[in-house]
C-alpha cells in the first residue's frame, strides 16, 4: 500500500471506461507530470505519470484542493480508489 513518501491527494469519484479517464476529488494539488499511485480493488495498485488533467472538458496544468478533475488513467479504476502522489 501507500507508504514512505507517498502523499494522499484524493479519491476516485467516477470512471469513464470508453475514454479511460477517472474523476478525482482532490484534497491536495495535482499537476501534469506528477507521478501518482492509484490503490484499490482487485487490481491492487499501479503507478503512472499524469499526462493530462481536465475540468469541465477543458485542459488545465494543475488542479487544486477541492477540485474534481478528470485524469487519463492507464488501467480501469472504480469509485473509492485512493490516489497518492509518489516522490
């Protein structure tokens, strides 16, 4: 699970399987290029770099605490999966 320098930044609130994107409710900032770990379900966990972030289908470089952002994900996720930044 998340340990060491991994920092909890939010939780998946929705997943769009056709476009491979997750909606993440942020508790801490997230920016394009950050490396994240997504933890939950049978898949366990996986890490990936954030390649794009959107709010209301508009690309942004950085989301702040309180934002609900869309992020392209490498694997299917579900509501409730936890998202951490990896240092």
